[in-house]
C-alpha cells in the first residue's frame, strides 16, 4: 500500500503488471533461497550463502549491499510517516515532521524500547482487518461503477499509456513489496525440519505476498479514475481508501499504515545499528566506534546515533521514491548473488543432472539483473558509490589483516 502511488507514477498506471513481473523474479529467487537453506541448514543469509558457495569476498560484497537495505529502510519509513501525518495536519512543516520521527526512532532505540511478539501479532491481525475492510469497501464501490470489458483489464494493460520501459521502471520499485521474505532463511535454528519447512515457507510467503498485493492494487486502480492525479503520490493508497470508504476509511488506513511504518522504522533502525556493530566487532569497520556497546542497555548507542543522523539527513534530502530505489539497489544485488550461488550449488551437486535447478537459478539471476538496470540513474549512482566504498573497506581490511601478527 505505501508504495502504490510511486509505482503508479513510474509504470503509467500499470501497478498490477509491475507487481506480477516482480513476483516472477522473486519467485525464482525464493526457490534459490530454499535450495541454499537446505544446503546450509544451520541458519544463514545472502552473505552466508554467497560467501560459502562462491568466495568470501563475494559474500562480503553481498553483505555490504544488504547493509544499504538496513540503513535506507528507517529512512523511507521516516519519509512516509511524515507524509502520513501531513494528511491529518497539512499545516505542519514537512522538515519538522522528519526531524520529529528521526528523533523518535533514535530516542526509543537508545532506551532499548522494542515491541513484543504479542504486540507484533496483534498489529498484524489489526492490519489484516483493515485490508479486508478496504477490500469490501472497494468491491462495493467498483460494482457501482458498472465497469465492463476493457475497463476491467486496464490495470494490467492499457494501450493508451503502455510503455515497456515505464513498466519495468515501476517493477524496479515494486520489488520493495517483497522485501523481507528472505529473512525467513535466518530462522533455520528455530524451525522444525528446516530442510523442508524453510524452503516451503520462503516460497509460500513470496507467492502469498504477490497475490495479495496484486489484488489490493487492482481494486485501487479500478476505483481511482485513470489519469486523475493523487493529492500526494507517496500516500496515494490512503486517498484511494477515502474514495471508496469516505473519511472514516481514509483515517483508519492512514493511521494503520502510520503505526505499522513507525514500528518498521524503529525495528529497521535498530537492525541497522546492530549490523554495523557486528561489522565493527569483526573488524570490517573501526572497532572503537562501531563495535562498542552501552554497558547498561547493551545497545550499540554510537551506531543508533549514526543511523539517526543518516535518517535525518536522508529524510530531508531524499524523496520516498529515491529511498525505495536505493533499498532495492542493495536487495537486487543480494538476490543476484543468491541465485548465482544456487546455480553453482546445483552444478556441484549433480552437474547436468540438475539442469532444471540450474536453469531456474540462472533465470532468477537474469530477471533480477534486468530489473536492476531499470532503477533510476540517481539511485544507481548513489548505490554504486556505496558499493565502491564497501570494496575499499574490504581491501583495507585484507591489507590490515595480512600484516597483523
């Protein structure tokens, strides 16, 4: 829902098509994650899989790309949360809201405030109710429009606005819809029969996400008149909710997404800080700065403050679209790495006898690469600078290690 308006703008109204094309890439990638989870059932991630199957340096590069995801995630949550509050209080200055949310995420994480599993479960259930409520209101509204024929297929293909390049540009952003399914691969230590359950869970999560997302945006596109501009692109879905359900549904969806985004922003902020701590502890980053823990809270306070500063600066300088593309820049690099590792693993396991598994993994690599090429120029430039910084840190680390007694 939060990224709906941005995809709509980039794909010229073909949000459903962009979501489904992204699903193809993510489905191939999910299968590759499943294969690697079976090969390394002790728990892992893209960093682990690529590092063990290909080369430690390749694993480091993929891990560095994932750091970009962690750092940008709280940034885009800050941007979206600020826009959501503006829907209720348009007179409040946007920069003031960005500062407020950056301070909120930083302050709560410095105090070690984390949501419990029960609160997360209740939040997920509440959001499910909101999705159902929107679905009922949207179906009722669309039925009153008496749409038929080509009008029902326009969200998939509208010859008047179709552009292959535009659709793939939207797809490059639509990947954000699926971000997170790969995290299931880290839960193998807690899972029962992880060789079987983890691969199934990864693929099922990816497919269910794609189907639900496609249904949500299909209803939204039918309900919102084609060509009519959104009052705010970043919170477009909230305005669609108001179209189909009035002020009440507008408020419910806006508040629900705001609460969910705040929770996601807090968690990703702390996740980024802990990831930087792990890299500092291992010597990949300066240990005194990044590898330090607060003796009382056991929180990597330095890193929380650093991420807070990045969130604040990025929230004031970046658009939501640029932030989403930057996040996907790192994610797609990690996904390409996992697909390549899965292809190599299948080859080592059975050579040409595993041609089907090799082909699926290579197709996943190819589709992810094609989508990656359609990211915006600015996102690719900033992401490339980040990648070069990671390579430089890796080379410095190797040189320092080589001369350490």
